[in-house]
């Protein structure tokens, strides 16, 4: 019977194995003999829902989740993203998630899964739809072989909001004129980014410094700027000074800007412009002995704002800075057609018969401004020829600059620009944790075009300046050309701010007449921003309390005693180098200053210093002064007044009050009550009696225990 059961058992096992092999045979991925890798015909991984558009913008990172399934179960060893010929780069890893779970899985079946990954879109990506795919390295569960398959259909990703490369322009050049040797000033100008990409690694250089003119100040000749955001601007300031050896005249300075127009660019773009500084210097005989020189000074233009298509009068003084007279002076404007100026007369040159040493003549030219003139700074070049008394001929070339040129046609073709023309934070300093009213004026600098549908957004790093109520954005319907609108918003300064300047960014998004409508719905028109640096003072809240003179007993005159006090930092920032001292005519401190150290925000402790009262039987008065520094090293003092009653030292003035017999140790020693041997016998008897009693008690307890044991047995 046992043998039959064994045969039945083995037969059952054989049938089960055959059934399993037969049922699963259709899903086995067969391997080819020559390559050792499995064919992919049996496994198909496909996207289950491609109805949702995947939209990304240049220069951003986007998280993407794609629903996928497989026609059969398959283990996944590795997943790769195929991004060839696309502006995308995989950021991190690509993972496969099972529906309803957040942990990555290593297999896929006909149950809903999600292919998740993040991609970085290049800042220079063009608008359009791009296709990416995923490659799966799968494992055959039966033959332990590997094979590769891809998604049945590609993943389509649409790029919108194409950006334009950064393009910097140099505008609003300002510098004090007519300075004398030793004078200092700032050469300031603005860099405007006309593109929507950020200009990176910006290097600004000013050249043209010389010992006979202008010299650089503390900032040197070069400044570096990390980044100028798209459609943003940056104000640059170079300190300059007039050399002690400066010679009167116009000193030309060249401003050069070098930058990366896009983060992916390998070459740098440049922008260059020139300006001039009028200097009133000195002239020496040794300087002019080498050659005869004529100096141009006091350049004037009428009108002060020349307009394209209208007339312009340019005049200047031509001074003979030599020790000799010069003769037959001819002044001729050259290359006018290239500078967009044309002479009103057919013979624009001027002739001067003689200029005596040290004297000047005024030269004036009537010109017409071309319709194609460039706005801002322009220049006119003059060729000057002259002779000395011996007939030797000299020649020189000078440049005269024409500033503030306006071209209405060029403005019409431009765009309106919104700027913060003025702002205020109130009369008091901004302190951490407090609220203030931020008032500012928004000005449209364009002379013809209005800015419409304006969205204004205020933001700051780490929410340093937070809106107390409502949203940080508001809307304006329109700001007409040349007009200004005033706004006020209540802000709160972050409580843990330390003393320094914090940036407040104000961004404008707006439209204007004639602007090109964006191709995508994501863009909202032109975006520009300004950043204001607001100085914030940290809100230190040190507290001194519980000043007690005489820590352990009543203070007495001329007797050192302890003085305890509590010091706590109730603010949100660290207090540095805290010390304590007293100022008083009633007390003197053993140690002039007690060093407490740095006190963290919210921390504190009790401290003690030793003082000696100098008065008696009165309320002594003193001032405890605690000194600390903030994060910028600024020192502050907290004076706290205290009082304490001082007793006089008790002295024995009446000799009768003292009884010498009170402390008399003389006399015989008292006799004992009993003798020593009797005391010893008594102790021995008491000991033996105690031992007997204890033995008796122990035997009694033991017998009681035995009786109870016998009773339990019965």
C-alpha cells in the first residue's frame, strides 16, 4: 500500500510541472544562438494615455510622469532616456512606479505603471515639439538572458516661450564736468539687457585714464558682475579723480562690456561706447615746448536735446596753450555723413588768422541732425591745421561729443520701459520684525507708447519683505507715455534679519500697442524687473533684570560683596562680545569689566561681579552698563540703574560689654560619674543579655515555621 501511494505522489508532481510549463511557454522570450540576447518580439511596453500635452519652457527643470503598461510580465534591470537631437537633458534618474505606490519597482506587467523622470530644458531651446524615448534592459526569467526594448511610441514634449539671447546696451552715462586737479566723482551708467536670457560673467572695463587727465579711483578700471537677468538692468559706478598733472580739456573714456549672451555660449559678446570728462587743469612751459598744441574746451550745444531732422548749433573754445603764437588756423568738421550730421553751409570750415599764446577763440558750426541718427551719445570729428611764426605747419584731430540726441521715429519702433523713479520706506530705520509702508513711483520712460495690462509683483529672497495682507501682486490698467503712478504697500521685515542691505525685486509684466502676440498662452507679454537694496537693522532685544547687591548677606561699607544680575537676549539674532561694567560714585568694582561673550537668540543667564560699597547707612545708587555688538560690529550700550541699602560695619566700642569670664578655659577638669572598669562591666553584661534575647527569638520563630510545615502535610 505504501508503494502505491509513492507512485501516485510522483505522478501528481509530474503532471503539475507539465501543466505549468505548458501554460507559461507562450510568454517565454527565446534567445538567439549567435548573440546570446533575447528577441523582443514577446515584450511590448507602450504608453497608455498620450492625450495630455507635456509643455516645458527653456531654462527650466520639469518633472514628467508617463503612464505605461507591458503586454506581459518582465523584469527591468535598467532604464535609459533617449534624448538625441533634442534640447533636453535627464536630471537625476528615470524610475518606474507601480500605480498606487511611491517606491520604484523593477518589473512591469499589464497593470498600470508610471515612467517618471525630470528633464532640464536648454535655455536656447527653440519652440517646437520634440520626441524622446525610453530604453529598457529586460531580463528573461527562464533562460536568465538580457534583451533591450524601447517604448512602442515616443514621448512628445512641446517647448514654448523661446528666449532671446542677452544683449547689453550702455545708457544713462553721467559724470561731473569741469573738475579741477584733486577733485573726485563717480562715472555712472546703466547696463540694460534687451534679451530675455540672463547675461552671465559680465566684465565692465573703463579705459582712457592718463596722468594728464583722469585717473581711476578705489574700484580700479574693471568690475565683474555675476549675472544681469533677462530684460533687467544694472547700475555701474566707477570712482574717478582728476590727476594733479591734468591739462585742461576733454578727456575721452571708453566703456567696454564683455559677457556671455547665453549660458551655453563659448564665445563672449562685447559692447563698447565712449564718453568724455571736461577737466580744468594746468599748462606748463615744459609740456608745450615739445610741440604746439591747441586745446578744445567749453563745448556747448544748442538745443541741449537735439532731435532728429532738426538744426543743431555746436560751439567750443579753441585755446592756444603754448608760449608762442600760432597762425593760419583752419577748423574743419570731417566725415559728417558717417556721423549723421550734415553742414548747413557748403563750406563748413572756419579760418582764424592768429591766436596769441594763452588766448582762445570761439568756433561755431551750424549743423542739421539726420533722420537716421542714433539716440544718445554721438560725436563730431574736427581736423585742425595751424602754423608757427617760422611757417612750420602742424595738424591735429579732436573729437567733440553731442549728447542727449533724440529720435522720435526710433522711439516709436521701440517699446515702453517701466522703471522705479522714486521710492520711500518712511523716516525711521527698517528694523527686523517690524512693518513699514513701502511707497514707490512707477514711471513710463517712453515718449509715445503706453504700457497696458500691467502686473506688478514684489518678491524677496527667503521672504525677507513679506506682504502683511493680500497678494504680493497687483494690476494696473495702463500707464501712459511719460506718466508716473504712485503706489503704497505695507510690508513686514523678517524677524531674524541681521543688519545689512536686502534686495527687494519689483517685476513688471505688461503689454503695449503694436507688440507681437506670443505664440503660446504661457507668455504674458514683456517682462522687466528692478532690484532695490533696502537697509535693515536687526531688532536686538537685550534685557537686564534682577540686579541684587549682596548676593549672600547684607552689603556693608568697604566690604567686598557679590552683585548678581540676569541678562537675556530676547531678539532673533546673536549678540556679540557682551560685557558688563558699573558706573557709580557709591560703588567700586573689583574687576573693571566682566566679559560675558556671545549670547545666542533666546538665550540668557545669571552673572555675578564683585563690588565694594563706599557709603554707609544710605541707599547707594549705581548704573550697570551692558555693552554688545551686532552682526556688523556696531556697538550698543544698555544702562540700567540700581539701588541697595548699605549698612555700616558693627564695631564694639564699650569695653564693659565684654565679659572676660565668658571664654575662660582655665580651671580643673570635672570628675567622671563612674569608674572606667565599672563602665566596661556594665557594657559586657548588656551585650550578653542582648545575645540571649536574640537567640530566644530566633529559636521561637524557627519552631513556629516547623509546626506550620507539619500542619500543611496533614
